[in-house]
């Protein structure tokens, strides 16, 4: 499994109804990504950027 360095400027929430993590860029809340793990959500955020 790959290790992801977590930046300090993200906000992580968990949607209990959908069972997914949501990661938002703190400097731009319009940029967000989802994933089944925090690490995957952060990877998805980086890929979307």
C-alpha cells in the first residue's frame, strides 16, 4: 500500500450515510474529493488538481 503525505491545509469529513470520506482544500473549499479511506480521498484530491 502506498503512503500518502497528508498536507496540513485540508479538511476531512466523513459522510455516514454514504460511508465515504470527503477531503476539502482549506484554501479553496470548492476543490474536494471523496474516497473510501482518508488516504484515497487525499490522493483523489491531488489527482483532481
